[in-house]
């Protein structure tokens, strides 16, 4: 690969799901609690007599002779009309319990398999359920605004409350100051209690295995899957220092265990700067941009991950030792994830760090993506950066040439203000596109590039379409007719874009909801930083609020 044109320099991006889902995201209703499936009988009886979804759908994954899942759940009386009618706010907000006398929806959907694990897991709804029918189901759910009908009353009201709060100019302008002021005014106990039934309860989950497992069941009961995200990053306050990085490593290992217990095909997000000093990453990135390169091919990084001591002549002895310790932490986390069957999606970060983050991520890919049913390490690509399309094409070609499995998470990007501000300070052109329309066009081109690669024989490739934009999701669906079953999934943040998530799930497509894990004191400031980076997401929730208000009116006036 050579130093002059090293793979790291030809491949670089990275980022957080909070940053990853970008400019267009709407703060939708929370996907979390359970409701009753009505008086006619449990969902388990409606979906199949054996209790498990696979058993009721047939060995080939068909939804049976009755038609598609969408028709069975109900064309005339949507699932939403029967789910959640009996749930009170007290039962659904800030609690783990299910609503309804028949038992939890997870139980009703079958004790041997959740909806998320069994519907559309292989990308097929059977011989009678064509891709066109599934896409039509999604379009109908979005067009009629019926996807949110599965929310309980408590979830619906909480979503309206949170979205209204997020639309407040003070919160949009400086969310961290808003939260700090509210904590001082209310006191820790009242502040924490209010957050648990509002912002924190809407977007995040606690570190308790019981809480994470309960959330996983609730999501899977609606055809969704949890993707856990630790709210830790090296550039956060008090984020520097070896002790802090070691602490982050322990938290990441605990997150691996929580994700592994959350159900089939578990996934988690990981920020590399939580385990390596960002200043060291920046120095590596600068070296990679020089003509002589850094001497860090993916194979060499993989050897260092296996214990070879770094001895780079352009790093000081202390920096080489710090790199070795950081790679050791990274290897421990990813090794534990692979052993537990957990996919690791490396998050996107600021563009000046991307060459280093891509270099290290590629080393992980070389080390861990040679075997297994799916790629264990995924890389994130930000469409709002001008060079993403060319770098992504090079990445796909080089990983395929090495015979490795490749996981691509495609996002728009959320550090727009920081990227443009950094460029102004240095008197350089911004690395991002100038307008949202240009970013959307870039996203579509990158999407087409990956879908074309997936259409080749034995692609060894998987794609997560991480977006809250309905047009981008529909573009992905239209391009999926020639890709291998189960090779494409979708991702949104918990509490954002829930109408889109639920509509996609109704068509049998795999959908992950990114969930920050931790107490309010940790996760809420993290969410505030994501909000500060992504003000357009806070202000762009109008469509989601309109859908929530429409659902509320339908429930209050069912005769209309």
C-alpha cells in the first residue's frame, strides 16, 4: 500500500450517532413502553399459535396466506388502535412495566423470538411478500400518519412535551446552560425526577441490566432493535488523562455486556477518542497527510492491536507508549464485543481527526472482519463532507480486495457549526457542503455507491442507512431490490424519527434505535452537546410534532 498513498489517507471519516444522524433529524416520540394489544386476543395469537414469530411465519419467512404483516396487523383498525388504549401516563412514563392484562407485548409476540428478531431479519417477507409490497406498506404508514398509533398515551404526551421543550429558543441557543440553570433552580433530586419523565426518559436509558433488557423488549415488540451508545468522549470536560481513558474502557466493556444481553444481532456505538487521547489522534492525522505518510498500514495497526509495541520514529517514546495503551484498550473492547456477538459501529467525529480514526478503524477491520456471519467492526461515513464519496469508494474497493467483510454506516453528519467555525478560524475553505440540499445530494450518491457494491456477487458488505430523512430512507428502499437479503438496515436515535422507524419496521425492515446509556448526570449533558452541534435537528421537529398532534386528535375524536 506504500506510505505515499496509505490506506488511512484514502479512507477517512468517523462520528457519533448523535452527530451521525444529522441535519434533518426531527425530535420524534419515544419508542419505549408497552401497551395492550386489545381485547380480541394477544398478538401472540394473532401472529401465530406457537408463540414465536418465526414459527408463525413459516420456515421461509413468509407471513402466510393471509397476506403481509401490514394486512394482518390491520388495514382498517391499525395496530395503533388496539395498542396502548389502556396505558396511563403513570404506567408508561419513567417505568419499566407493561400495560395491559394479557402480559407484555414481548410475551404476546412469542416467547421464543421477538418481532425485531424475526420479522424481516433475512430481508424477506416470504414468497408472497415482494419488496414492492413491503415498500408500499412503509409508504402507506408514512402517508397516513398511522405509525405513531402504537405509542401509549404516556409516550404520546411525553413526546409532545419533550418536542415542545426542544423547540424553545433558549434550549436551542445554549442547551448546556439551560440544563445547568434548571438544575441549580430545582435542586438535584427534583431536577433528576423531572428529567426521568421528560428528556432523559425520552432519549436515554439507565445502566441497570434490568432497565436495558426491559427497553430492548419494548423496542423489539415493535419491530425495533436497541443500539447502545455510551455518552463518553475524550474532548468532554475532564476528558483527558490516562485515568479517564481507563475508566472509559471499563464503561465500554460493561456496555458490551449490556448489548450482548439485549437480544439477537446486538450492536453498540464506540467513539475512538474515548479510548485514545484526541491530541495523539490529531498528531497521527497530520502525519498521515504528509507525503511520506505515517507508516501505519491496516496490517501494521492490526499487529499493534495484537500486542506489537508501536515504534514510530515521528512519535516520542511517551507518545508511542500512549498509542500502545490506547490500542490495547480498543482491542480489549472489540475482542469482548466479537466474543459476545456484538457489532461495533465506530462513530463519526470532527474531520481533522478522520484520517487517524479511519486508520485505526481499518486496523480493527483487518483484525476482526475476516470471519463470521457479519462484519463485527463498522465504519461511519459523513455525507456532509465534500470528500466522502471518493474516500468511501476507495474504502470499499480496498476492503473487498483484501477479502474482508465491510460494514458501512452512512450518516449526514452533525458537527456542521464546528466544522465551519474551525475553517473560518484557520482561514481555510470549510470541508463541508454549503447547503442542506448539497448534503442530501451527496448522501444519495454515497447511498447509490454502496447499493451498487451490494448488488455484486458475494459483496461481503452490510449497510446501515442512518437517517431521519424520509426521502433518503425511501431512496434506500427503492434501491434494495437487487441486494442480498438482510444486508441493509436502518438507524435513528431513540426519541427522534419514530414515525419513520415504526413505518420501516411495519414493512419488515431491520431498524436500530440508538440509545445513550447512563444516568441523567452523564447522558443529559452528552445530549446537550449533540443538540448544540445539531441545532437544525432541534428546530426541525415540526413534521414530527404535526404527526404527534394528528395522532392525539385521532384518539380524542375517533369518529372524525
